[in-house]
């Protein structure tokens, strides 16, 4: 299908608005993604009739897409001419996952790539903060490469690549599927200009319906699973879930949600009955998760690091979590296949 680049839109660039990226979960999102997959399936099936049949099918889809795209563009023009396409309406259009995706397909999204990436990074900052770090947008090149910089103790952490690949990739791809590469640079290496591709993003724009959490988390071998029940969790609350077959313990500190494997790093038992409390003298954003079985204490905001004197580096296993106020998703590691046995 022919799709115009979203950064070639006729609309003036809008300022960055902290808020939700396109909704990564929910039944409605699954319906339109399934529709896109069905279209691809039908086009692929047409190949059975030969090259000519497939080309005609692709042309049909292309013409219908362009026809409705022209109609959508004219609709926006009319609303704009009547003075109704204000910032509030633009924000509402961009915040709806289905509408935003259709606008992207036709190159009509009101926000620039940089603005959308900034919004996406807002949704993953709580998770990066649990590693004692942060991330900032450095640049978006004309070639579609997004450059990011790690900040705080997350910079140089052995798990930095995995952190970005899981938490950042899903959010950024959902918000800006036309990007080609995600690059990362360490804060102490910026003077030397040390950068390199972290996550190659292949054919994202041509398969828009597969972007975002819900399909796969990419090269890191994980799958984004929607967990709407997380949104009902109150501040200070702890709940256990099964997400994609994986036992998960989740908690909330103020507006921030955190998820870990449901297994104590010290006694290796499930965290059933775990409690969340503030350390003595800690600030309002402090949070310590306590195992009811062995009384181990874990710092939620520092990737579940054990606070006990005899911890010996023990820590909970944090899981990437994306939440935008309307939906929540957790990245579940894919199971490692058993090695094949070859008879000799």
C-alpha cells in the first residue's frame, strides 16, 4: 500500500504535549489491527491467482486507501476553514489510537515526529526511573533515525540496552511508526559523538497495524500483553496477576505503576501477601516492597534492589510496563525453546 510520510503533513507543527501516546492495548485496538492483518492475508491469498491477480488486488487497496485519504484530508480542511480545528480538537484526534493511526497512514497527523516521540518517552519514564535513570530525545534526523540519550545511573548499566529495547521501543514505534532506527548515546560520551544503532525498525510504516504493544517487543524476545486491571490499582496497593502465562506482582506509587516477576529474589517464593510501604524518613515517592515469607525488602524505584544488609546484590526482576491512563501493558519475556534432541 502507498502511504505518505507523516512528516510531510500540510499541518503546522504543534508543540509537544505531555500525555498519552497511541493506546497500546484494548479490545478496539485489537479489532483494527486484526482488520489490517486480514487485508494482508487476502492480498497474499490473491497471489494464488498469479502475479497479475496480486497486482490488481494491491492496486485496488491502494486506490481505495488514497480515495478515503483524500476525503479525510478534505474533511480536515473544511473543519479548519470554519475555525473549528483548534488545539483541543487536534489533541483529541492525536490521543485516539485508531484516529491517530489513520492520520499517520495518510500523512495527516497534526504532531511532528519529535513531538510524538517526546510524548511516548513520557509513558516509559516511570519504568526507567525504577532503574535510577531517565532518557531524553536528542534528535530526529531527516532519514527517520531517532537519537536518545541515557541519563542517571541507567547510563552504563549492563541492562541498559534491554531496558530501552523493551520499554522504549514499543512506545516510540506506536507513536511514530515511520521511524527507521533508534540510536542511543551515553551521557558521558556525547562530546565524542559516540552513537550507534540500538534498535533497527524494519518496514514499520508499511505494517502500521502491527506497531505498538500487543504484537511483539522486538529483538529483545518479549511480547507486550494488555493488563487493564493495573489501572484499577490504587496508590500503595499491591496485586498479583498472571500475564501471558507469567506470574507478575505489580504495585503503584502515586501515578506510577511498576511490575516484577512474582518471585522473591531471596527465598524464591511468590510474593503473595506482599506489602508496600515508605522507608522511615523517606519522601512521598519512596516505596519498599516486602516479601511476607522471608521479610526481604526491595526498593521499587531502583529496579527492585534488595535493601537488606545480607542481600549480596539480590533484586527483583523488573518488567517493562507502559500505561497512558486508558490502558496498561506489560512486556513478558518469550519462553526459551527447549533444545532439540537429535538421535545418533
